[in-house]
């Protein structure tokens, strides 16, 4: 009998971080400016640990290496996905991530496509999402001349919205936004602009202008994706995006929702509500802020209660 794998996270301090991961999710935070909660990760910069069952105490990267049956024996050097929650009390840097080919060549790791579910946003919150340069030459000129107002596309955002940010998209999460991010397991970020902010040591953070100009998509149009919604009884299944890297869903459970596996394994985050996860005869209590993997071997499951869940699977 296979069990779900619940995880202990890794927290990351950031100059733009805050305390919302405590006030909204009740997580214990070691310092005042926690920006990122790496909920499910096998990335060397922050590896989650299983906190229940037979694999309790084991790190996700080790499980991926030595218990590939939990992941349906799929191939791949590294566990490909990473789930985070970000508390942006200030703008993150304006940045871009490379695709797999560029990242493997220059950084020796995967590229990074990512996507955001907006858990909370203050009124008038906005993101930077795409740019207005027509050619790479114009892009470079605008970056070197710091024409940020003309270059960057701003977009107002609200709680409950979803954004796909494929590699090559220039972007920044704005002030007052709490997001759940599903991304490729990569930590390669090319910083284009950091608002001339200094870190706690009085230093500017490093920029990566040349790499950024190499990888930013031209033209900088906003990514296309189609969100679909399906009612199942009182519950709702929303498909946010299906990409080669990940498929991402929202499961809004109202009373109950019965599901069956359609991927080798599934990552799930409880972003609101409470209830239970039922697998065969076993019941697991779920609360806001829990994160778990449904490994291979769990073919059907049921949620009961009132829950908002974000789920992701590896892409095809
Ligand atoms: Zn990013």
C-alpha cells in the first residue's frame, strides 16, 4: 500500500520577503524577511524531507535516485519539479530564465519555465510580464539606457489568477503578492534590473545583462495558454496549463471530489480550507499549508471537506 509523501520545507531569506508565510499559513519563520518557502523540492539549494510514513526523514533527491518506483520508474537525472510559495513584500528583481538548452550549456542545470497562482494580492498589485522592444538590438539599447518605463509591460493582478511564465519571458512578481509557484527544478535567474536596491550587507545584487539579452524572447508578447474549467458535482477542476514541463490544476473541493491518476506522480499543495484525503481505507487530515506527493501506486483517491488545492504533474 502506497502512502502520500508529506514534506518539511526549506525556507529562503530574501531582501523582498516578509512575514506573510507565517500570518497566512502559520509556518514558523526563523527571520523577518522570508521570501520563499520551498515546499516540494529536490534542488541542491533546498531539499525537502519526507515527514511521514515509511520514508520519514528521507530527502526527496535521495528518494528520486533510490526509489524510482515511487515515480513510476520515469527516466531523468533530477526530480524535475519544484513547488514554492513566495511572499513578495517588495518587487522581486526584473528577471528572465533560460530554456533547457541554454541553461545546460551555460549553467549545467535545467532551464526554468514557471507559473504562478496568485494566493493573495493587495489592491492595485501588479506584475511585470513581457516587454515592448521590437528587436534584440532595441531590447539591448533600452536595457543599457535603463528605459524601464518604456521597456517593461506591467499588468494588474488579482487573487485567484494564474500566469504562465515560460523561459525567455521577462518578468517580476510585484509588491504585496503571495504566490504559489510551480516551476522546473532550477535556480538559474538572470537579473536584468534590481531597482538599485542594496542587500543587508549594503551591496547591490549581481545583474546578468549579457545572458539576459541572449535569452529574452523577441517579440516580448505575453505567453498564450487556455484555462478550462469542469464541474464535478459541487466541486470544480480547473486546468491552468499543460506544457512539456508541467501540467497545473486547481481542485476546488466542495463536499467531495473523486480523482484518478493521469500522470506518473502528482504534487499537491493545500492553499485553503480543511478536509481529508482518502486512499482506500486510509484517511489523512489535510490543512492549509500542507504539501504532498501522490506517488505511483496510488491510482485513485478522494478528497472530502472544503479545500482549495493546486496540483502539478510532470509534462508529457
Ligand atoms: Zn522567475
